[in-house]
């Protein structure tokens, strides 16, 4: 019996399930009845329902086939085991032998060691994971499409029951939670402060039947809703008042293309033909698309889930018709798991003050729109959407990467003081814009700007930076979703150079790979992508791609100086190979009659091995740039994005400063210009140490330029260099010098805060 495939759920069976779930009995009794029916109908030896509890815990709530004493006792965290993975990733897992899967987590109290095959289906209501329903059999086999669809349908019916139960549970514990502050750490993607009432992003879930009596009528409803959704979207994007910039426009154009794509609509029509209502068909296709996107290694493609959810939500709204949805409160802080660009434009009309997104990145479409609108944005605060209650106060500090729910009176007072101080600081820093970064003892240093998007070019004049010390060319393509054609690429580089005027610009060639994967690029999954096929390794293995970019750069720089920076150089031979490609394209540009007046080639020192090749390297390069982020993580063998190990080393430790000084001395002796770019240089205390070891140029974010300038203008560099040398001589065992450097700076009135 356990080896044959079961037929899909019959209409009579679905009617029995609906009657069972709507019965006026305890939830536990209803769930127990459901697993008995499912096990019998699907010829499954096990059917189990796991219910999501607060804190992202899944609890076994009902089972047919596992040991009864495991109910209420067996718990898994989201991401733990097969069931936890299905919940965390909101995707179906169909496994012929679950115990061979790397995520398998054995729970002896269940007695599940007897069963091999497993089908785990998340119970979803919109984007909310309410639990998981799983079926198991002894014999290894993959469940058929009909069986998968049958369990999906049961999961959709269960979602309404569990949602009602969750709302009742939330009311019980809300009064206690309302008095307690909760703190979260995140990553600020758009700077700024915000304080306001919480508004949780989430589409209204419209009650609708799952099964349809008239598929033709449902297809007609769908067609009308699709037309209404597209019309509403066009009107929203065309609304006046949106900042004019290439990146937001490109984002919204890409979003419009997704809306116009008929492929996903055709899939909805197929689901309707299978007997589902238009609403149920939309939800099913969303679940399929979400699972497909989240299974990809490419982070950029995974981010498109938010765009799809945005469109699907609008489609469901159009199917439901006009509704009276309460407007967000004035000056609200929006909290979302994910959000699409058009949804953010909607909230902008209601006066959003701050934005917190659990899943976001610098290249996410919502991030680009938030930056264009000047909305403070904090990302990476896991679990905050579930914890935050609508209407309660939230304090967003995107400058320091923190969020506080239900801040106390003291913190609220501090917020208002910080806003006043921020306004005064902005005015003060504005006065530094035209002042050069010259130390008190007369040393002229250079503070350059890191740029990734064309929208960042406005910061060049606003900050008073000395030039663009790092143009991350791949960020523009990641935001646009792919490599542009050659004329477009050339036009973008020309715009960068025009904005810089006479100031220098260092163009880094495409730094793809690692955590920056281009859609359609064909990049294989790697166990350790940070040390894998990335940056110049890709450019040299695919010389046509690198030469194409160099051709666009040379054409854009006709009649002026072009500085090209090759990333992640590991050996001098790699730099020579890259420079040969540049020389070939330079010769072709000269033949076309429009070459740059001068072409400079530089290397990024990010791999420690290159530091032991300095004599040979400095004979070859025109300039050198230290990438502090990668160099530090490779030096300490610690992933900078991993909080468990990221704090185990300090940029201000003696080994780092010793290495930086060695590079600075060698570059100075060779007459090769040297700069340092990366997050470290953007913090005044770290920038102080960088200047103290002999590096004269740093490249930082726009927000950091005024603070670093203020530090420089308060510094006696000669005196500090002597003190720093003494501190380093006395350091033992790679100890951090942070506290000593900070104490010296405060004693001498050096601005580091």
C-alpha cells in the first residue's frame, strides 16, 4: 500500500475536510481529524501538522502514524530539519529518502526512523508561514504531481483555520509585551533617523473560496483584475513628484516588464483550469514562484521575490474589489519582511518616516527607491516583523544600524536631541564642504568618494570630496538586472567623468562573483564563493567580457585621463595579463581616433599574498589601492559578514597596522600613489590610524566624508604618528590598539565622534 501513488483529492473529500475544519470543536480535534483524512486519502502511512509558534518554532500539533506522545512535545526551529527548512524557505520539499537529506533532524520521540519518503508543504497565508503539513511513507519514492497538489490544497484550507487561532493567541500576550522595549541590530542602507508608530507591511488577506464552480467565470475575473492591476501600476509610476534619476527609472521599468510578462499569468490560468478560484490560483502560483526564486544561488534573483509578491498582492486586491483599508498613521515607521518598489511608492504618499526590511540589500529595488526618496532604511533585523505590533512606537537609527521597539521616554528624548544635533551637524559639516582636508600641522590629505550608482554622483559636490576613489562598476549592472549594451555602458561612464570634472576618478572593473552574481551569468554554486571564481579571475577567464568594459571606459574617457583599477589581484602575472588586455583596447581606441590623453592602470591589494610581491608589483602599477574589507577578512580568515567571527579581529590591531605601514613605505619609496578604500576608512577613528601609518588618501561613502574631514582638520599628524609608532611597539600578541588610539584622540581634541 505504501508504494503506490494516490489519486488527487476528490471533491467529496474536500467537502469533508471543509466541514471538519469549520466544525465548532477544539482546534486540536479538528487537526487530528484532518491528518486522519489526509493519510487515508493519500495512502500515506504518516500525515502530520506542525504549527508555527512565537519565536519561529514549529510544534507537532497532530499526527497520524507517528507516536501520539510526540504531539505537543516535538519542536523544531525554522530552518531545522526537513519541516523547519520547508517553513524557513516557504517551499515544498519532496524527498525520496528524507534521512539522506543534509537538513534531516532526528527526533527519537516520534518514531519516524521507520519512514523514508517525505513530502513537506508549508502552510501559507499570503507571505506568512503558519505551519507545515507533511506526509511520509516507508518505501523511498518521490511523490507525484497530483499528490503534491492535493497536499497544497489541504494546506490552503488549513491556513484559514490556523490564522484564526493565531489571532486569538496574539491577543492574550499583547498587554505584557506592550510595556517592554526590544532592541535589534541591522545594516543601514539609507542613512537617517526616524521615530514613529509601527505600520506592518502586509496585504489584506481576502476571504475567498478555494474551489471554483465555473472556471470560465474565474478566468474572466482574472483578466479584468490583471488589466486593472497594470493600469493602477502605470498611474502610480507616472505620478508627479518622484525624483528624476536613472536608477529609480530603470528599476521601475524592470518592474513594469515583470507586470507585463504573460508567463506567470498563464500559469494562474492553468491553475484555474484545474478547479481553483482565481484567488486560490494566484496564491498557488505565488508559492511556486517564491520557492523557485529562493532556491537560486543568485541573490539578485532571489530579491525579485519582493517584486513578484508586490504584483500578486495588487492582483488579489483587484480581484477583491474596492475595500476600506485603514491608512497608516502619520509619520509611521514601515516594517516589512520584503517589499516591492511600487508598494514603497504607495507608502510614500502616506508619509512614511522610516523603513525596516528584514530581507534587503544595497541592490534591492526597494533600496534604490528608498535612497531616491531619502527614506532612512535599516535591513537585516530578523524577526522584527512578527514582534512589532501596529501602532506602537519604533525608533530607527539607520546611521548606527539599530532599531528599538517601544523605546522608553529617555530614548525618545534622546531621539529629539539627536535630530537637533544632526541638523546642527549637517549645517556644520556643510561648512567643511569647501575646506580642504589639511591637518593642523599643514599636511594635505585626500578624502575621496566611493560611488556605486549614478544617483550617488550628486554626493560628490554635496560632500566636497576630492574625487571618486572607487567607482564600483558592477553595482550599476546589478541594480539594472544585467549588463547593458555597449552604448549605454559608455554613456554611464561618460556621465561619471562629467560629474567629476577635473577631479580624479578610479574605475574598478567588474567585481562579480562572491556575493555579487549577475542574472543569467551562469555562475556555478561554490562552497566558499568569497575565495572562488570572482573579480579579476572572471575577467581573465572571460577576456571578451573584460575587454568589452575596457572598450567602453576608453571611449568614455576620450580626451582626458582614464584610471582603471583591477580588483582582487593575487599575483603580478595577473596584473600583467589584465594590463595587456587594456593595452590592446587602448591601441584600438587610438586607431579609432578618440583615445584618452593618458591611461593609468592600478591594482587592488585585497589578497595578502600580493603584499609579499610589492617590489615587482610597484614596478608595474601606476597606482595602488588597498581594499580594507577583503584584505582584513582574508588576513584573519574570518568572514566579515558573519557576526560570530566578525568580532574576533579588529582593524585597529597591530598586525593590520603593521601591514598597512609596510605597504605605505614601499609605495612611497617607489613613487606610486596609494589609497585605501572600504568601510574602515569611513570611520574617523579608523581613518585616523590609516593616516597615522603613512597612507595619505582614503575613499569613503558620502556620509563619511564630512566626519573624516573634520577629524583631519583637528589632527596634528606628526605628533600622532610618533604616538602610534610607540603604541604599536608595545603591543603584544596582536592586541587591538583601539582603546589607546581613542583615548589619545579625545585627550588631544581630535574629532572622532
